[in-house]
C-alpha cells in the first residue's frame, strides 16, 4: 500500500509543482524534477516524515525502477517515429554528420580538460577515470528533450533535425563508451581484451537494431488483424512493454557477450512501425496522450534519484564543474561547426548545440557499468551524478529558450489564451 501511496503522491506533487513554477515559465520537466528532489530521501525522507507521502530512502526509489525502464521505452519509441523515410531523405545526411561530430567533440573536450587536471594534480583523477568520463560526455537525455518539444508543441527546422540527432547519440555513445571503457579496463588490469572493446559493442548495436526491426514488422502485422482503434492502441502499448522486457535479455557465447540496448530496440520498433504501418501516425498520437502521466511520474522519480550528497565533496564539485563546462562547450561547438559544414540554416547553427545539453538516463547507465573499475568507479559515478543533477535542472530550460529563439516554439495566439481564460473563469463560478 505504501508504494501505491508514494506513486500517487509523487504524480500529484509533480503536477502541482508545474502550477507553482508556471509564473516563472519553466518547462514542466524541470518542475517534475524539483518535485522529485523535494519528496526524495534527502528532504522528506531525511526528516523521517515520508512514510506514504514520499520516498524515505533510495531503496524505495529503486523499487520503482521498472517505471523508468518502461517510460524510456515509450520515449525511444516516440523518437523512432521521427525517422520517416521521406524526412530522412531531407535531413538524414545532416543528422548523421552532426550527430557523430558533436558527440566526438564533447568527448575530446572533456578528455583534454581532465587530462590537464591529471597532469597538474595527478592525485585527483586517473587516466582510466578521465577516459571513461570523456565517453560518458557523449550521451544526451532524449527524455527531457522530447518532453520540452511535446509541452510547447515545438515544430520547425531545428526540432526536425534535433530529434534524429538525439536518437543517434545512443548508438554513437555506446561505441565511444565501449572503446574508451575497454581501454580504461586495460589500463587498470594490464590485459588487452579486443572482444570487449570492439566486438561486444558492435554486436549490441546490430542485435538491437535487428530485434527492433523484427518486432516493428510483427507489431504492424498484428495491428492489421484489428479494426478497433482502442484495440490497436492496446496492442501498441503492449508491444512497447514487451520490447523493453526482451531488451533486458543477455546471452554469452564463450567470451562474446550479446546484449541489447533498450533505447535502440524501442527506437527501431518505432522507426519500422511508422514507415510500414499506414495507421502509425494516429496510433503514435494516441500513444503519446496515454503516456503523458507515465512520463511525468518518470521525471519525478528521476528527481528523487538525484543524490544531493555529492555537493559535500569539494573535489567532486570541482571536477564536476570542469566536466560540465567542457562537455557543454564540446556539444555546442561540435554542433555549430558540423551544422555550418553541412550548410544548415543560421538558426540551427546557433541554437542546436544548446538543445543537446540535457543529460540523464543513458549517462547514468554508463556510470553504473563504470563501477566495474572498482574503487576508481566511485569518482566516475559521483561526478556523473553531479553533472546529471545540474543538467537535468537547467538543461530543459535552456532547450526551451533555444527552441523559442530559433522560432520553433510559437507564442500562444491571443484568441486561444482568451478562450482558456473564459473557461477558467466559468469554472470558478461553478458552486460546489
């Protein structure tokens, strides 16, 4: 019962917090994250009043991890729908070049900055740690970006290019992280393992895309068997959940490890579905409406997961600030240079890099893997947590401002504002 109370309280708190922050014109995702921090273990839990009205400890938050997994599955599924062939023909080359270049530039900037720290203060950070953090810098948070796009109904050249790039980040990040982390493990252990550095990450990407393709085709065939849109929606939702479940499977053949990236599989599911199913557009629209409270709950839980005790360590804060600064510069200038090179519009060149700053789930997954480095993994985890905390709170606001400045977020027309105000006034006049 306490879990149900915590979930309902989390969702209601998140929604109410959007009203609190409405005068400040902050994105809803920021309000959800702050709500999660407030009802998380470091506030209500810390003063021991969170029984049933918040999260008393991290174990309670972790018990709801399945919600995060399913929510990320729906996010990836929705982003996959942006890869329609007719759109890819227009922006595919640009998205591919920018997606790879900005990710690698972020890694390069962070690696060089932390290498300088290593040379000046060798006791503060090691080579395996800086290589791993540089690889984590590639990751962008698709969830926060998508939420901002949805909330403000962003539409325009920047948005059309942004979503495919965010999706590509996962694939690029997997490869860069696998190579960098493989080198880091080699430096720690002194043994070279080419299988874990090259073979396993490539297999993970190939198998993920293959599984998503098969499931996307199967979803389309099953939906053809039903005439009711309600049944089709139920099938779509069930398939996304099934895809998330299948993505957790792992196989080992000798030294070769075969696993799946849930984000890539769900993204491919959405890509295949939207390209071969004639009813995909309507189903995607219905699915997005259905998942709205799920995504709100996901961000509240994400806020509760942020460990505020990382602020107590001066070394972590210092290195974290360097990481955030140089990752941001890498993302911005990487996007700016590659957008210029591919002859994108000036507004895209100017603002694209800012929209790529949010960082969350994928980065946290990478730092969990980094714990294989033993004691050296603790620093990586804490710096990543610090960066995610800052990026998640401020990244959505910056994404919103960039999309607004680029003209992709349009102001609400006056007649719609007036109509909404009239409805609110009528509601206030209704006697209980």
